[in-house]
C-alpha cells in the first residue's frame, strides 16, 4: 500500500513539474511566437528580357541534325521563380518531351539557381553567379560521371539582344571525345 501511495505521489509530483515547465515555456518571451522572415523576392530585372515565348534550335555534335524546342517563361504568382515550360519536338533519336525550368536567386549563397525536371525522368540543378557583361555561366551542381559521359563543361548563355540568345556547352565521352552542344533561341 505504501508503495502505491509513493508511486502515486511521485507521479503527481512529476506531472506537476511537467505542467509547470510547460507553463514556464509558454511565458518565455519570443521564440515560438517570432515569425521566420520570408526571403526577399529576387530582383528579376536582369532576366526580364527572357520572359515570353522563345523558339530554339539546338545542335549536339554527335547527332545527325539539330532539334527544336519552344519555351514560354513567366514569373510565377509567388514572385520567387521564373518558370519556363518547354516542349521539345520528337527526333529520330529521342521522344518528344516537356520540361520545366524554375529559376530563382539564392540570397544566402549569392547565386542564381535553376531547377530542371522533364516528363521522361530527367532532372538537374545548376547555378550561376549572374551576368558578366552579356554572358551568364551555369554550372551543373549534380553531375556525376556515368558509363558514357565522364565530364561536362559549364553552359555559357549569351544575350545577343532582347530577342536572341545563344548557349554553348561541352561534354566528354568515356572515349575521350569532346562533344559541343550549341543553341540559338529567338523570341517570338
């Protein structure tokens, strides 16, 4: 009997201590009630020319012909992303695909970030420090050498005018051969 009373009393004391600790936590100023500030929205002014619809012709040196795509870019309703929806036409070596690129500015890392996905399982993340004159260099953050492609170069995007852009990149095959990939895009 004494043991039951002791356990009951001990349980009551533990419960009261827990309740008083909760009460103290509730009266401690600030931490839980302080909202986390939202990140500042990106300044898209340097990329504003890229909004709208673009038609691109891209050529890989290891393919028999260029392939075409059409992309439409806009700022999403949140104001944090430029979203580009792209349709790439079917070729003799690849099916038609749809992809989404989402670009934002990472103010903590002081760089632009592009997150890419497509409807055939493709994905990528790349980043850029921003414009240097008329060029913007994008580095692949996720590349890992594979059975065929062992290295890639950053992609250099060049703003030719408000209605024309080009891009250039290379990748290296396991055989040692370096393949260039070049695109020319014009705004409709």
